[in-house]
């Protein structure tokens, strides 16, 4: 079994595959065109987000048995065509769900307590206590959209708080002891905090718009540690200006490149993003919610074990 590694990952991934006889080709700096030219040699490919695996790529790989993405989603892969070709698909949402849950909670508490603003002011020599009076999470209703691995991990982190947790998901029956599953309308009627944990799909693309925001009966705090393209930045800015969104914690942005490694396609910052960056009640991080030392290992081991469990030893 010959496996192409298109992105670098924790060394544990290659070590686990080597143990059972897989032959690993490390091609971290090899361009997509060169990989395409030799793709007939490989039985599997492991990638993060360096490039898309589309129909043309799959057609050039007659021996491809699996595609594995060391991450939570498969949006960079033509999933339907891969399935038509009988190619196994692996992702590892279990690997970084705890990290995402912790990061989401950290962003929310930082916003409510104005920690980012207060820290910056004290570093500048200012001691503004009243202006940095915080808000407690206890007693709030938290709405979670997308109740898979990530949403469940966040809900679990909320167990220590006196909060009501509602979740909405396209799948039925996903609610549990940590969150009550409700309709989207009921969530929008009651939520004071909204946390997004959905994959990027045609249904979730540009989902958070002015119309969506205006359906909430109460002003709310918004956290997005899912996918940036699910939020229309200009509409988010308007929601902040109008006070319909009380503050936002964003680990992902609409303008990220598909690889997630860079923010812009060029060096021009869009005007609505420039405006977003000036809000004191907006907390930003560079797509690192699932990017911990622990998740780095767990993602690698999860993918390795899934491949081995499906295909067995590689000889």
C-alpha cells in the first residue's frame, strides 16, 4: 500500500502506518501538477487543505483506494464523485473537537468579560474599571447550530455553567443530556448566544446574513469556529453596528484561502473586513480553534487508525 502525504502532519501518522507495512511518500513541497503526473502510483492520499481534490484529480488516479483529510471536514474533496468511484473517504472530527470546544468557550468568556480590550488598555497604561465591567454567562440561553462532534464538545464544556443550551441540526434526534434539540425558529426566538459548528456546504454557504440575524428576537453574542464562508462579513458588520449582535468571536473569516493557511488571495483587505477589525467587541484568531498540541497528535492517530481499520496491514 503506497500512500502519498500531500501535507505535513504529526510524525505519529507516518509512524503508525509504517508499523503495519504502508509505504509513505512525503510530497509536502511537490506541486499539484507533479503529484497528478504520478498519481497512478498511489493507493491512497492524505491531505489537509493544500489543494482541492476534484474530478480531474480523481480521474488521474486509477489505483486510488482512499482519500484522508487530517481535519474535520471534506469540503476540499469532490465527495460525490469519489464515492461513485468507490473511493473510501476519511476525516477526523473526533481528533480536534475538544480543542474547538475549549477555544469556543474561551472566546465567549473573553468577549463577555472584555478581556481582550482590558488587556490591551492595561498594556497601554490605562486602568478603566467601569468601562470594562463584564457580563456573566450564567442564566443565558446558548444556541448551537450544527450538533456534530464540534457542537457536542462545546455543549459539554458548558455543563459547569447555569445556562440553557439549545441545538439545531438538519439531522433529527441528535440532542442529548447537554443540549435540547429544537427548531431553528425556536432557537432564534430564545438564544442570547449563538455558536456556529456547521461544515461548509451549499446549505451553510453565506448562511449568516442580515435576514438570518434579524430573525433573532434578542440581541446575541456570536461565535464562529466553523467555516468563514458561512458568514457574510458585511451583514455581520451591519448587525454589530445596529446592536443586534452584541459581540463576535471569529476564528474563521469569509476571505480565507481554501488552504486556510493564508487570509487573502492578494494583499488587498476587503473594506467590510477592515471595518470589522475596528470593533472592540470583536475577537479574532487565525483559524486555530482546533490547532492545539494535543489535537495535532489526535488528528494524526485518528486518521491512521481509520485507514488501518479499513484496509488492514499494508503489505
